[in-house]
C-alpha cells in the first residue's frame, strides 16, 4: 500500500492510496467466498456453483461491489500507520480500479486543527462581589411569609394584598373582542410589581362580577404596541401574611430553629453563600470566554454539526413526547445556534490542549471518589452512580473541565468589583 497525505486546510486533509493487485486478491477471495452461498444457477444446487464458474460469470461485478469496503479497510490502515485521527465521516472523492493490477483512490476527511496556546495564565479579570443588604434579607423573608400566607374569599379588593381571578379578553382598538385571544381564570396578585401597573390600577377596587378595562404597552421583537383587555372578575381572595415570629420559624425549619434572630442570621448566611457561588460561576464563565476569545481557531464542520445535533436532542428531551415540535424549523435553528456551537467546539479543543500542556487527566480513582461524594449527597447507591459514570463520559468531562478552570482561576489576576445592581 502506498499512501500520500495532502493538507488541504488546517482542518481538512486528503489521503491518496494505491493498493497493488497482490494486496487486493485476499479481499476479492473473501468477497467471492461470501457471495458463493447466494448464487443460484441451473444445474447446480444453491450455494454449490463452482468458484471458477462464479468468477467467470460474476467476477467483475463482485470485485466492483467489494471496492468500497476494501477502500474503507485500507483507509483505516493508512490512518493508523500515519498516526492520524480523523473526525467525522470521510468522503471518497475518487476511485480508479485496474482489474488484476491495482486500486487507487482518494479520501477527504477532517482533523482537529493544530492549536498554538496563547496566554491562558495571568488573565486580568474582574469578579463581581455582592454584599447582601438588609433590604434583600427582608425581601426574602417577605417571600417566605407569602409562601405561607392564608387566603380568604371576599367580595371586593380593598388594598393590594388581594388575589383577583378573572377571565381576560383581548380587544382591538375599537373595543371588539379578538377571536382566540381569551384567557380563562387568570390570577393577579395586586402587590406583584411584575404585573402591568395599568392592570393593577384597574383592579385596585375590583368587585366580584365586575368587568374592567385596561390598556398597557406590549413589546414583541423590535416593536411596541398597546394591548387592550377586558377583565371579568370571577373571584377575589384576601391575602393574610403570617407574622414573622417563632411559630413561622418553627414551621419553616421543621422545629430545627425557634429563634427569629437565629433564623435571620442563618438566612443571611445562605444568601451570602448563594451570591458567592453565583460570583464564582460567573468568574469561571468570564475566564473561559476570555480564553476562547484570544484563540482564533478554524473549527471543523464535523464538530459544529455534532454540537448542533446535541442542541436539537436537548429540544427533544424537553418535549413531552421526546420529539421535535411539528413546526420546528431545523434550518433556522441551526443558523441561530451556529455561533454558540462554534464557541462550544473551540472550548472543547482548547480544553484538550490545556489539559495536555498542564498534564491534567482524570483517573478511575477520581471517578470512584466523585461517585462516593454523589452517593453521600443524594442517597443513591454508589455502585449505581459509578456504573452510570462508567457508561458515559459525563463525569470525566466534568472533572476535567473543573480542573482546567481551576488552573485558569488560580493563575488569574482577579480584581474584586462591587456589585452595585
């Protein structure tokens, strides 16, 4: 076998392979042997036609049919010999066969591009530092009180601590109901600031059985228009918030705490932990973004397509029937998500290169330790978790990514920045 490798681009190569007639013969013999049991010819039982007759009658056809498999076999051998790791599906672009002499063919394939690592240590980056305020603490306590509030059905709303249930009909500019634009039994908590102020104002003194009008600005895409609605009230409930006292603390903690002061201090600690985790996660994301931004890497289409396919599988997973929606526009989806797929492919290649440069790897012991930690946290048997981790690359990829990000973080020039939002 003679092999010549041509570089077409940083992500594409072409292998020109020539196989002699002598090398081809064992493959043809195997093809004839496989074909013989299927041959039916008058005067012979099926599968008993002499090989010499088969070769005389069907020789050219059998050899032609075998060429694709033979080319594929020698392509794999060539890749092994040249220590090349192609990605995706190769493409047979040219094939020439001279019976009794040789087979020549060319195959195009994609490879991962060579990556020259630029600066990934010593990156200067800001980290948002959020300080929990008394106002945020009180807002969280108010949220907990509302989650444990009692409601009483009343005839009319007298303040914002009421829930109004109504049938909402959208109207045109002339006040005519729009067909198909009706929502039944919509619930409005009048103290909820996410509800349009115009609706809250219209229902401020609402009564059961009353109908109220409201118009508010709605944004769709790049334009804004006024939406007019008619709100027919069917039910009103008074919301009574429980006092923030020892009884509520005991209920919220299942009797683990009774002191209001202790609960408040513990809640502040939990909020501090939440914001610390959010800050650490954003710092990691920002470091990764910066590393990806600094590297202009040509990405093989195979990798981009693989990520786009994964994105579509995620859409299926979120669907109740595990299928793409009937109106799913795959072409539009691929166009809209291509940039993110390219980003993901870049980060994947950079992770591999950084891991190589830093000597980072994941061992079976690392996987077993992670399974043990997850078992303690979830209560699931360790062996079940370990079996799942061994059947997929999820755990090893996660550990590898965490260690690479740790290298970026530990070598970064991090400047704290107060979160003023």
